[in-house]
C-alpha cells in the first residue's frame, strides 16, 4: 500500500476487513489487498460484495471454520508419503467445509442478476467462484469412517483392525483375570506392596515388596523410586503378555496400512482439493466484505466514471458510529476543487479524509457508510498530504516534509486524480505560505485534477469566493458552547474564531481589540465579511431545518398511511392463506380417517361384528366434526379426570392433540407448557397422562392420538426444523425409543447458532422419560448432537 492511502488510513480499514474473515490465509489476503486497476473491475468487485451480502441476509453467512491450508500435506501425499491421523483429520475438516459450501453455492445461482446497466461486468462472479468448488463425498466418507480422533482410528476402520483389537481386549482380560486370581490369594497378599494390577513397559505386572522378590516368580520390569517396590511380571501371564505384544504389533502394522491407503486416496484428489481451498479463501474474503458492510451499516454507492463524488450523511468508518457526525460533501461537476475552512478541531481534516477514504474503499469492493443515494467517482490515483509532525528520520521540519510530499503529488497528479491537501503552506511565514498554497491549487486545477483542501488562510478563502469552479465549505462552530459541531456548511467559508476563543479562555477585551486593529487591511475585510456571512448562514440554516422538518412530517404522514394500508392488506392475505392451509389439512385428515373407518367396517363385517364397527365409526366421525367446528366428541362430553390436577402433571390438550406440562391452576383456568410455548386452557380440555381415567364408567389409560412406533431408530434428525416442530418430532421419537427398550438415543440438531440445541435441552430437562442428556463428545458429533439417556 502506498503512503498516500496510508495517509487516509486505508490500511486500518483493511485490518478491520481482516477481522471479519475466518481463515488465516483470507486474513492475510485482506491486509495485503490491492485496489482494483480499472472502473469495470471495481464495478465487478462491488457486485460480488452485493451478492454476498444478499446471500448472507437471506440464508445466513456460510461456514468457513475448520478449513486449513493443506499445501505441505498434499505435497507429501503426492510424493507417496503416509499422512498421520491429525493431518488426515485436517483434510477431512477442509473437504467438509468445501462440501457445505457446494450446497450453499446452489443458492448463489438464485440471486437476481445485477441491474441492466451493469450487464457489461467481467465474467468473474461469486457464482463462478462457487463453481470451482469440488465436493469430495467418497473421500470424506472414507476419512469419517476411519478416524475417531486426532490420534486414534475407529475399530471398524478395517475388518482386520477390528478383529485384532477384539483379540487384544480378550487377552487383556485373560491377563487381568490370572493376575486377579494371584493377588486374591491370601498368602500372596503378604508379598505385595498393594493389592493391584498395573502396567510397566506395556506389560501387566504386580507391585512386590523388595524383601519378597523371590516369592513371586517372574521378570522384574521396574523399581519404585525408593527401591522398596519391584514391579514383577508373574510367569503365569508372561505368555499372554507376549501374545498381546504380538497383537499390538499387528495393530500397528494395520494402522500404518490404513493410513497409507487413506493418504493415497488424498493424493488422488490433491489437485481438486487445492483448487477448492483457493476458492474457499476467495469466498471467505467476499463474505468478509459483506460482514464489514453490515458492521459499518454501509451501502453500495452509485459508481461513476465522470469524476463526481457526492456523499450524503457520510460517516468516517474509523470513528465510533454513535459519536461521529455525518457530513454531506461533494466534488466534481461544476466544482473542480473544494476548500474547507474553520477552527482547529472542527472536523476539517476528518472531512477530507472521509471523502478520500470513501473513494478508495470502493476500489477494494467495499461498501461505504453513507446514505444509499450517495455517488462515488472512480479515480486512477488518490494522492494525499495530511499534516503530521516533523520527520525526524529525514531530518525535515513539518514544513519541509509537507513540501517534499506535495512536490511528489504535483509530479503524479493528472485529470484522473483526487488530491487531498491538509493545511498546505502551513508551518512557515503566513503570507508566503498562503501564496504558495494558492499557486499549488492553481497548478493542480490546470491539470484538471480534483482537489480538496483544508485551510485557515484568509487569502485562500477570498480566492475560493472569486472562482466559481471552487466550492467552499465552512466547519460550523457554536459560539455559545465554544465547541465545534463538526457539521459542514456548504457554500459558506468559516472563520477560525481565534479572537472569540481567546476571549472566552481569559484573554482581556483590550488585547483582543488591539489584535483586531493589528489585522492587515485584507485580513480585516475578510474577517468582517466572514463574520456577517457566518451569522446570516446560521439564520438560513435554521429556516432550512424548519422547512425540512415540516416536509419530513408531511412525508411521514403519507408514508405511515401507505404502510398501514400495506400492513392491513398483507394481514388479510395471511389470514386467507392460513385458512386455506387449515382447510386443506382438515380435508386431508378427514380423507385419512375415512379410509381407516372403511377398513374397520370391512374387518368388522368379516368378523360379523358390524355393530361394534358402527359405534367406532360414529365416534371417529364426531371427532372429525369437532375439528371442523361441529358437535363435541363423545370423549370430550364424558371424560372425567381421575383425580385433582396438580402443577407438574403431564397432560394432553384435547383440542390440539399436544402433550404438555401443567404450570399453574386457577379455578377452571390452567396454564400448560407445550414445547417452547405456553397455552391458557380450560380444565375440561385436559386429559391426564399416565393415570387411570374413567370413560363411560370404565377404567382407561391416557388418551393420546400420537402414533408410536415400536421399532425406533437409534437417532432422530431434526436439522432445519423450527424449534416447536423439532420438539414434537422428538416427543414422538422418545415414546418409540422407550417402547423399543433403548437405554440411550441421539438427537441430531446441527450446530448452527445453537438456538435449536438450547430449546431441545430445555425441553429434555422437563421430560419425565429422560434420565439425563449431554452434548456429544469428540467423534459423536460434538455440539451438533445431544445424547439422551432414558429411564
């Protein structure tokens, strides 16, 4: 990055961008990022950021965490080297990220095309980067099936490995049994330091007192630090230990074979993996730009090639967004240059930096923190001279360092340049400095460069007022509070207010009046003119604010009415759509119920029990009528609670057929927790679960229409569901798991933001069939699954 861009603090913006990236390689690219070299390239970069931002808003940001640069690993695999388990795990994590991005990339093709005026963009787009990703499903499955953790393979990584590990377990058990028999002998216990079986040199041994070393026949493998204990391998287990060693050798050889085989598979796909990782880094960069836009509340400005920049409500991105005062500033068109005047610390330097920084940021494909109707110009070069302390390294004074910098700018500037000069000519004789600043300005304008200058010089202020192609801005100063407002007043130069500030800070009135007399003729005239203009400008600004406020309120009234009408129309449409869906669901359910009734009738007729089937038919039809608003069902009419209801009871809400837990009871009103939601209902609408109730004078069990399967799977997958839907699915599944006799089950909910996992955990804590639950461990799915132990 050149010194001009550093002067406007573009390097700090790139460090903010790096903080938004996930991968280390992407962070490094952010910091070393180069600006676009052409107008079309800039348009393309902005369009990619726009697409990434739209994708992030609609579908959430993609996941990059876990991907790693595999350059050295892949080089070794290509040369036939065997990768270790940790390296293979890095490969697995990386291709897993690629696989997730491939799925995410399918959504990129559904993003609307850019505006018609931007159809001349170069072919490189976000979708094109996604297209370079290559999923490695078979390789990922092979690695996932084989690797348990970063230092261990799964038993079923191969048939041979599983078999040899099974034999090792058996031999270990045999050795322990024989040693346990030995140490259990009361006679032998007197020889032992402690009744325990341990290992030394990976062989089973027992701790023998040194004075009884001849009592236990075997091989001494180690001695305690004090020498009082010998760790002896009894002769009874020597052969078994030898067999274990032999089996462990086979295990090691099989592990090496598996690793070599997996490494070979990685080598076969190394080219595709490298290509995919490069695309992953590019995508991380694109979505980092989108994330930075969100954090800055930034928008995509209109980009032009006419060297016109109009920034509305622009905020310097490195100043606290709550504290910074937004400014309106423009350059180009009728005004080749702008001069910003005003008191010290009034925001002049920040204003020109903001202008330059916004024009620079777009060249990196970054959105800018300003109003959406802002416009930014493309400049080949952004050249800046910002006032700094003297250069000790170059033995230059502040004036010399400034002139040295401006000399370089004058050599480089042309019609495609934006030049920022902060207090040119300062640091030397004011008269000479002002004359030099005017000469520099004229030279740059002759080259047709766009120039933004900050200055205190009255001569520059007068010069600007006499030239129509130069626009003046004044940094507003509140004379009552003696503080700058950081607002820019367009078309009005602002005085430095040195006399006023000095008077307020304690300088006597006599000295101030004497100072005014010491002003030169030109300075005095300019000072008086500026004072009058500033006062008149404040009055005009106040009138403008009042008019703007009236217009805003009128516009808000119209906008509010339009929004209310739109909200009402949308609400009506939503009600109609919900009614249609509910009606269709009832039709579908009625059809299913009818088919069940017909089947029951046929069966009843075959069994010559037609009367019983008719009763069943009537009961089910009344239940259907109840759902579509008909008469009460038989169950609702005659059901009685077997006992008084208590807080914490498990119940079923009859009207919605959902299980829940009683939270509170007040007379006939009951509050019930169902999943994440709470319902207020009547006592008559509840059916007690797991308790005997009466129905037509007969004892019955709980009434729940939820279908329970006795042949449940060991896990249930609720990824992508809403919390309430997921809990309903898990509720049914746990019922099935309990009936199937499972001790524990797995709930797969995915990692995401953790919202679904927390909701499921809260529900599990209140479930009476759950003994305990925990997040998955390494190899089980970690935070993407919950392991549930059933009662």
